């Protein structure tokens, strides 16, 4: 029984070490993705970029009418002594 435990423990340790080794190898450089980001940045194809209209000053906006719930009457209890 103890041999089975140690065998499972050894397999788990090997799997953990290989997964950590892959993480420590560093991030992968994706050349196609980097090129796409560079093209988007060059053409300014993002919100607020060259393909967007210029910002305009708006006239004064109307103030919305606020609908308030009716206030409940608070009854003060008189203390009769």
C-alpha cells in the first residue's frame, strides 16, 4: 500500500515539475499577432482613431424630470404617562 502511495506521489511530482518548467520558459512571441497590432496602431483603427468623427460640442442638455416616490407620513407616537 505504501508503494502505491509513493508511486502516485512520484507521478504527481513529475507532472507538476513539467508544468512549471513550461511556465518558466517564458511567454511565446506571436509574430503575426504583433504585426496585426502594429498595423492597427499605424492606421489608428481603434476607438478615437483617425477613422472616427471629430468631437463636437453639444448644446446644453435638458435636465431630466426626476420622479420621486411619495413620502410616507411619519406618525409620531405620543407617550402617554
